[in-house]
């Protein structure tokens, strides 16, 4: 892992595969560890240079004030385009997971020349907040259980890891995997204040971003090969959100992971990687 300067900020990155191979750029949701090691390794074995990166205010990327970010969703989209340019090798295959999928959609629309393909995992086509009337919103029973929990001691690694494992169980993800990832995120977090830890562990900074103007109505402008991946059991962005994106981007392919929720299980890494590799 290292940092590179792009769009006048530092972005934390990790690379897999041959540096001369076609680039697959994985936007974190919000940290790079939202992307499983197994998937990165499988893509690299398929002849790609894989670079996963942290969004601002997470991981090794520039951190300012997660409680009052002085940047917008479109700045994050510009970060993706600038990073693809800095890394070189021509237009990149851009992938975003969760809120990183929102970044990726806007990046394709605002900077189409920077990217050759698009993968969206567990995302939706409207900004944080209420969903459009035709889109399924968060499962309220699940959200009630998730957000009713007492916050952990952010200064204690084990407390944070246990909090993440319990949350994964509520969401339908693997608690063991979530515990391990939370520990790795904690190790990379540049501080133990609640706002910084929540930006890294929960992505709370994203809910405070200016995400205007809307972009859903522009999805038909996307002309690159597109893959939409969604967990059948996702209670945060239910699968209808992924189905809508796939309908509205011309020629997009929808891959529904029948046993998945918000995370990509290691057991699905080969299936997702194979589908991504077919895009180019």
C-alpha cells in the first residue's frame, strides 16, 4: 500500500498484478478494503493491473474534517478520473462498491474519456437520503436493529471489530470476515476519534456530502460496457436498485449473487471476477 497524488490530494492505493496490464480501478466504499483480497487477486490472475483505493477521509487518503467535508460527490468522481490518468495505461475499467458505486456512476458521466468499462456493486442511482418512489429503500427493520446499537469504544481495536462483526450479522454478511476487515481498517485509520473511525468503519462522511445535481436521468448517456452486481439479500440497497441501474444503462448486464448481502463473499469472487474480465 502507498499513496499517490491525484486531483491535488493524496489517495491511498494498493496494486495487484502486472503494471503494464490493462487497469482495473476499484473505488472504495469507503475504504479500499471494501474490495475482497480474493477478487483483486483473481482479477490480477486474469491479466489485469488492479488498483483499489480509499476515498477521501478514509484509509491512507487525505483526511480533513469528516463531520463537515469541504468537497462534493463530483470531487470524488474527479478523483477517480485523475487517479486513472496518473496511473496511466489508457482508459481504465472503473468499479465502485456501495457508495463507491455512486462515485463511479458520476465519474463515467462527468469524465467519459477516462474509462473503458464500468462495474457497479451493491449501489443505487440516487444520492444518500430518500430513494425515488420507484426504488426500494433501506429495509427499515434491519436499519432499526443496525443503528440502535451502542457505539463501540473507537480507541479499542477489539471493541470496533466486535461491533463490525455484529453489524455484519444483522446485514446478512459474514461476521468472521467482517471482524477481520474491521481490524485491518482500524490499523490503517489515522486516529481513534469517533468521527475519523466512523468515516472509515461506517462511511458516515458520505451522508454529509453535497451530491447534487441528480444523475439518474443521465444513465442512458453511459456508453461503455457495464456490469451491475447486486446481492439478492441486500437490505441496505435492496436488489431493485441494481435492477433499475441495469435497465437504465444501455446494454448493461445484471449479475445477482443469490447468497450475498452488501459484501462480496469470497465464495463469489471467481464469479464476479469472470464477469468483470469479460468487459475488458
